[in-house]
C-alpha cells in the first residue's frame, strides 16, 4: 500500500475526509469573530501579552478554543475543533498606537468577554472600527512632534534658547514624518533622515545637546523597549526578543544619522562652541506637562475630551520619577513612576473604562529610558565609548525598573473593568 493510501485510510478512520467532503467553511462565525478581533487589536497597538489574554477570554465566552501567538509583524491563530483544526497566519505590518481605536475595540472585546453583548453583528462593527480613519490628520501629527519636543526641552533643563531650537527640531522631524507617511515604520530610512535633519539643525547652534535630545526622544523606541522587557517578563519570549532587536536597529539608525549630520556640518562650518544653559524655573514644568499632554493626544490619536486623563497620567509619571530620583538611586525614579502610573491606570480601567492603555501609553512616554540612549549616543559620537556603553546599559536597567514597577502595580490591583460604557 502506498503512502498516500495509508494517509487516506488513517484520515478516514479519524473522520477527516468526511469533514472535508461536507465542504464546511474554513472558519465558523465565532472563530472568524475571534480572528477579526485579534487582527484589529494588533493593529491598534495592544501589546502581545494583553492581546493573547483578551482573545482567550473572548474565545471561552463564545464557546470556541482558539490559540493565539502574537508577533510584532504578524499574528498566528489556531482554532482547535473536533476533527479538523484550522490555523491561520496573518502578516500584519507594525502600526503606531491608536488610542481611540484601541479604546473602542476594547469596549467591544470586553462586552463579548463578559457576555453582555451577543456576537451577532460584532464582527461587522469591529471591521468598521478598524477601517475608521485616524482622528487627527497629518498636520496635527506634525504639531504633536513639535509640542512634545518643546516640552521635553524644559524637562531636560533647558532655557529659552533651547526651547526655540528644540521646537524647530521637533517641527522638522514632524515634517520628515509627514513626508514618509504610513511607510515610515516599514524600514529605517525615516529614522536616518529624521536624525540627520535634527543633527544639522542642532549642530548649527551653540546649544547642541538639549535640542537634539528633545527632538529625537520621540523617535527613540523607549516605549517599544519597555514593551519588549514586559513581554519577556510575562513569558512571551519570541515577541519580546523581536521587539528588543527592533529597538537596537532603530537606535543604530539614529546614531548613524546624527553622526553623518555632525561630520558634514563640521566640514562646512567647522567645530562650534557650546554656550551656557540657563534653565527655566522649576515651576515651568507644570505648563510643560500641559503642552506634552496635547502633543501626546495628537501623536497617539486620542480624543481631545480625554485630555484630563492624559494630563493626570503624565503628571503622575513625571512626579513619581522625580520623587524616586531623590531617594539616592537613579533607578528608583522610573520604578516609582511606573508603579504609581500602573496603579492609577489599572484603577481607571477597573472603575471607568476597560483599557488602561489610555493612561499607560502617554505616561510611559515620559518614563521611557530614551534619555539614557541619547546620552549613550552623545558619548559614542564624542569618542568616549566606555561611558557610552555604560549609559546604554543604564537604558536597559531603566527599562527593567519600569517593567518591575508595572508588574508590582498589576499585583496590587487588576485592570478588570466593571463597566461597559
């Protein structure tokens, strides 16, 4: 008997051929709903461990057994049914976090997971939400880059000159992002171009470091690094390692772009001098928090009516990190900031809304260890490799401290919603 005959006989004994002969659809309606929800949440920016947990809860409620495996560039889904399992691999390009879509999709997913909403018509609503155009257009996104860079110049201890130059750097970086559009996440040409433009503008002035750091802090993948460490800590090794590798590639692209710009400027203008920085008073950080809140709303596609939550998240993260820094250990700042932020975000999710991401994403944007990465880059460019390596190590240690704070906050209070509105 041939191998094909043996396979057919074995398949017939298990009932596989009978199932195929009945021409069953590849996906049952509830399976298709889970698969569609997973794709939508992935593209909205939900981290892998939260995505897989959400899909498991929805699948259990719908009476199907679905295994999910989320990656930064794709989603692997398998429905375990009697007789003929169905596996689907979906290639998904990386997308920026869209808090508005994530909020609405999470409401839909939580309603399905709790059984407060029937599955009929849910897939159509999920697909309609996925196809909704971004709340803020390209002009608002450029404004978001500009406002964020201006605010970070204050956080980094800059003064009036640094504020003006950082605003110009942020504006030009935003225009480069506008030029690349949706394709900027597909390769590293965007980071190279943006770093080069930022380096040219900052290098032509006598206040080089703070404007450069303020303009590029937005592009540094500190948030992705935190996600990578958190996924590794939660046992999602493949996704965590992939994101960590992507962080390294982006950082190298930024270093190379700035290096090209600085060398070109030295050839044309010669080496410049660095002027003394006269920092703003400390109280200026309060209005700067309002400015960075507006920038975060535009960058992360949040609703303007949610500004108070974004502002509170930014204030808690900023205040917690500054308070922790006074305790004598530089890692206590990001740890305490993340602990307070995670506790507040989970409490918000439990009482008001099913997703803590509305507070976590803009808050973590102020905690991400991008400043260590920029300092590492600065020392590398100036030839002090050992100090640069130490600062790079501090960047990873700060990311670990942030993740530790988030893990402790998750143990203190679970992000389980009690409302559906």
